[in-house]
C-alpha cells in the first residue's frame, strides 16, 4: 500500500470494510494507472485493481501499490476478495457510478453477504486527499501550464484579420499536442468580438476583426494534470471603454491573487476580486465564481465562490479568474493558476497581463 491508499483506509468510516473506485482520475491518483473501465477495490489490508483483458498487460506494468487482477467474470473475482477479506460493506465512488452500474455491483456482491454504501462519503475523503498537491503534482501542473503558454504565444503570431475562432482553437490544440501534452484540458475557447460576452462561448466561423477583443480560455494536460489560463487581447487599437473594462478586470484579478494565502477563506478571495468590479460600476456583470481548484480534473475542490467559508491551505492549486461580461457587446476575463503558500501564493502563469494590442 502506498501512503495515499493507507490514508484513504484510515479516513474510511469504521463500518466500511472496502472502497470501490472506478473513475480514471481516481484510479490514476491511487495507482498511477488511469483506467476508465477498471475497478480499484481497496480493503483495509490490500488494494486490488480488477481489469479485463484490454487493460491487463498495461496495468501489470504500470499500476503501482496494488494487486492487478485480470478478470474474465467480474463477479467471480469480487467473490474471492470479499470472502478472503471478510468484506461486509463497500463504499462506492458515488460521483462515478451510474444508477445502473451501482445496481449491477450490488447484485454481484449481495450473494456473498456484502452491501454497498451509495453516498458521497468516499468522494469527500478522496477530495480531501487530492485537494492539497505534492511538489510532484505541482510540477506536472506547471509543465502543462508551460505547454499552454508556449502554444498561445506562437498562436498569437498567426492572428490576422479574417482568421476564424475555430482556426485559432485548432492551432492551439495542435501545438499543445506537438509540445508533449497528453491532450487538452477542455474544449479550447477562442472567441472574438461580441462573442466574448459569453464566458463559455463555443468557437465558430466568426473571424478576427479590427477593434475586437479576442479571448482565449485554454489549457493542456500533462500526465493527467490540467492547466487553465485565460487571456484577453485587443486586435488593433483599444478604445477608452475597452481599456476601462480591461483594466478593471486586471485590477480585480490582482486583488484576488493578493488575497490568497494559507488560512484565508475562499469567499474572501472572491470578495477581493468582486468588490473591485462592483465598485467600478460593473455590478452584476461578473456572474461566475472567482475560481476553482485544478488538478487531475479541470474543475475540482475548492470552489472559490462568494461567501464560501472553506479555508485555503498551503499546496492547494486554484484559479483566479474574474471577468466583466457586457451582453451583446463584449467581455473580458483574465485567469491565472496559483499555488497557495503560507504567506501568499506562487503564480504558475507567466504570460503578461497588461492590455495588449495585437
Ligand atoms: Mn478556469
């Protein structure tokens, strides 16, 4: 057992004999082997990774800290483990099981005297482990961020009148993969002009025009770890209103980052950013939360949202990403990822944020 697995078992409620994990992110977290169709069954004595023949060879080579069991019939192997370890109750990874899949497992284990607990308790325990990142995890996030920044810097050189949002998003993805990314953190967002008023707009055939804001919300993944960054530029010359909106978002973002430190509540980080936007006269135009945790998933705990009393701790990685969105006009968002430290934070983003006219 590695320390993550033994910590998990130590946090399991007393009446639970085992935990059953099936999501690719969490199997990867505990075994270093991502598998979206495997069963990581962790008893108090031993971790078993049950996979079928499609994954058996790779799991044998790459999965750590667990006994890999190649199954032909899942119920047979579950039976062996349940009887050998005297398993009576199994915590299911509630966020990863569909109702049907949970029912199938319940029917498999019931004949051997075991029952499943279908609540959020296992997810809460895992979230508590994953929320603080090790130096190794931060290193992977940092690498993903480097790939993202290099890809964006190169893509900016390709921007000219007539280039479409889809072209820009596709270029970015290609460059990220060429630079060693496993993939993209989410469908990359490249928006121009009026579409920037939609925080998660979808890139289309709209093209870059003089005087437009161009917004990129992008991220690559590296060894399973995500990056997340947003930059907004002006193509051509910015007018006075664009400058005012942009600089208000920038100052809000800097205020948010300045508020981050071990022991600070997420709600206070949100407030530091949001107050500046409200006081500048844009109240109501910043609809989403200020940020979120990033790691094996693009959005994970903690949520940096209004009034949250969740306390930041050293080693957590969060985004700070305020924005102003003026419907049918345009929007601006600026986003960095930071690592929380005892007296502040380390910014993982290095690309400049001053208003840039391309
Ligand atoms: Mn984000």
